[in-house]
C-alpha cells in the first residue's frame, strides 16, 4: 500500500514557542515517520512555525530550519499545538493562517490548550471540543459559544478534532489513522507502538484508580478473555463470573479502571471486529453483524455510524483491502 508522497494526505504541524515536545512527538511518531509495517508512510508530514528557530517548553531544546507558515496553504490537515500561556493572545499572523486553512477546507486538530488558539482564530463557535480539565473553566468563560466536554480524551467533530493533551495525543493520533486508513491499519500501527487496544474518545480524562494490592488488576485476565469471546453472545454477567466478582463490582471496577461501562467496552470491541470484517471479507452486512457479535444489521449500522459516520457499504468502499 506504499504511495508516492505527492499523493499522500498532507499534514502540517504548527510549532509554537514553548510547545510541549511530548505531544508533538506523539503526532510525529504516529503520523510522520515511515511505517514499513503498513507499506510506507501514511501521510506527507512536515512542521512549520512563524520563525525558523523555535524553543520548546522551558527552553530545554530548540528546533531549527522549520518551514514557514506558507506551507499551511497546502495542508489537508493542520495540527495546532498546546499554548504555554493561555492568557497571552496569540500572534495575529498565526491566527490568520489557521483561519485561512480552515476556511479553504483543511481539517484542524487542536492539542490540549491548542483549543484556545483555534477559538481565538474564530473557528470554534457552535462546535464541540475538549480541552485538558485544568483549562476547562477558563475556556468556558472566555468562549461561551463553544461546547466544552472536559470529561473525555478527545472529540472528533468532523473537520475539527481536539484532544485533552499529554497521553491523549497518542489516542487521537491513532484515531486519525483508523479514520483515514481503516481499523486494520490502525491496529497494526498500535501494535508496532506497543500501545494497548484503542481507548474510545469518550473515555474519561481523569480516572480514579486506587493502587491495587495485586501486581496486576484482576480485571486484566477477564478482559483478555472477553476480547477473545466478544464475537459470541457473552454478557456482562459472563465477564463478571470470569473475573470472579459480582456484576455490580465489575461495573465499579470498569468505571474506576477504564472509565466506561462493561457494555460500552464490549460494544467498542465488537465494532472494531466488524470493521475488520468489512475491510477484509465480502460477507453480507447481516453476516458481519452476526460474526462480530453485534447481532443485527440495524445494530451494526447504528454502531458503525456512531464511530465512523459511515454506513457499512460506504465503509467497505473506503477501506476494503
């Protein structure tokens, strides 16, 4: 599936003075480097900045010879980094470049407090976004016309995606790969990164996880079993039994350790399997629904549309191997 670089989707990451290098590294690792495990690079990736030399957070190091803002004019996706100081207005030149890219149809990705930059550029009114929980109250006060959900890891609002920052940058980057290239490619990249199965964007940012007395959560073995059995008609009670706990305790452990309900987790696993079947087989939609554990074609259509915005037929047309 290797492609000529001129045919690849163009991603440009804007680098600000004081940007967080961790988030930038996550995006570069997933979207920027050559991926031999899937046949080559997935994107034409580059960085840009207002100045050719940019100091990263706390001036630990500097990046030099970066492209200027003009490359944003050709980008299919623009990544906007975190803001080191959200109280200081951004430079008008940068905000205008972001607004122009959005106006001509570029997809925008805001990382953590980068949502402030997107809002300041005037492109978030009426949209749903997330931001790191520590910035949420300030963001709501400054931008009351933007819908903020600070309880989730990331938000995909079509042509504008935002993440809660830090490790959520990796979750969002892998979500973008799955959205653009399909479930199988996303899973291959995640495995190469030795990153666990994808966390849905709706998972909570902050999870109260008491330190377990055991070296590993007793939930872990049950989750492995449930993932292997997800295409069968297993229930929450079955998972609870496998974990040697009551259904009520299972629900509590899921919320504390995974930030979601057992049913929501199980549905996400089944939809992921359905996506692979649509990509790799020519099974009829009702057969895909049955073999993935989703039961009916109607349920498959509803769940797939929620996660991808596509019908099974459209998804297969876009991602069939």
